[in-house]
């Protein structure tokens, strides 16, 4: 079966939340690059640290703070998915430890506190 051809392009630049990351792959599942959020200059230390740790984790394949590994199918898995007409890649993620600055809940709480939507 041929790779899916109904993939809708995303307008660029696409707005991203500070906790979002996306892999860019071609129709064969080959990794082309990453879309990662910028670190706001006015963000407090815990927000900057969380975003930086997450960025380094996907770029290096392992979190420098908690040693959690990037979880994502390898190129062979992505090629098989593409050949079967499925999306060429799963959702890459790093299962950061609960106390890691890059953990979804830790970073989301830090962002909420910074933006005044939450309290610590």
C-alpha cells in the first residue's frame, strides 16, 4: 500500500504552547527535524529550565536532568507505518520523572504560576 497522501500541511510558523514539541518526518518516516518552542526571555528560572531540559532531551535522546530516554519508534518502525498507509510516526515523548523540571505537570504548573493562572 502506498504512503498516505492526504496529509494536510501545517501553516508555518505554527503557534506552539511552551509544553509542545513536534517531530518533522517525511513520508518514509525519516526524521527531518524538530519543532521546539522558544524560551521566553522574561520567563522565570523554573520555566526556562523546564523548556531547556525538554529541548535537550529530544535533541540528545535522553534527559540531562532525570536520564529519561526519548520514546519513539525507530526509522524502521516509521517506514513500516508509512508503507502501510498510516501516519509515518508516533508521537515522540520523553517520560520525565515526576520531580524533573521537564515533566509535563511540573512545567505546566510553573507556567501557570508565571502567568498568574495558578498558585504554588
